[in-house]
């Protein structure tokens, strides 16, 4: 029975992660900090993962669902592979000074992770993943300064937009 249940993502996780993404964008476009954009975004990714992860598992723990249960485990596994590839490619690309392909790579792989994770959640997460992938393709076509804005649009704007959407859907189901 546990395997049949869907894992519910709460919109607050997306909104909080979006705030972190927008903050990273604002810091990255300050001229004096622009050369440090990669470090800023790596720190932001860690903060967003911790905050988002806490907000994702908190409702499950409040409902006394096993945090190691099938839906949560499947969700984590679906996210893990593309995120691991993103980390490896970031290390490889940064050592080869190919920084101009990192934003598009991150957006594409995060979109893949979300699409994979949507198997255990909702179709909305899959739509968000597809949106990240489209933004990733766009990032490969524009100059670096616009790639930073693409990161902000995705990890900031899309997270906030879909967080709001998920919260709204959840509220409508409760009515």
C-alpha cells in the first residue's frame, strides 16, 4: 500500500527555493561580484537544497510517514542521478574553464531531475521540469550575462511560480 501512495510536495518548498535563487541572481549581477557567480550559485544550491529538503520532508514527518518509505525514497532516487551528473559536469567544466555552458547544463539537468521525480509526485512537477529544460536550451543560445538571468528565472522565478501553483492546487483539493 505504501508504494501506491503519491508523495506530496508542498508549495512552500518551491517558494523558499525560489527566494534563494532570486537572491543568488541579485548577488551575481552586482558588478563587483559578477566574477564570483559560480561560487555564489554553488552556495545558493546548497542552501536551497537544505531548505527545500527540510520543507519537503517536514510534512511527511508530521503525518508520521516513514521518511525512508517508498514514495520519499523513490523521489530522492529520481532526483539524485541527474543532480549527481550536474555536480560532476560542473567540476569538469569549471576546471576546463568552460563556465559558459554551466548555466544551461544546470537548467537542463535539473529539469530532467524534476521530470523523473514527477513519477512519484504530480504532473505539475513534470511541467516545471519541462520549463527548466526549455530555459536550459535558451541559456545555451545567449551571452553569459543573460545566462545568469536564465538561472534566476529558473531557480528563482520558476520555483516561486510553481510553488505558488502547487500551494493553490493543494488548497483547492482541501476545499
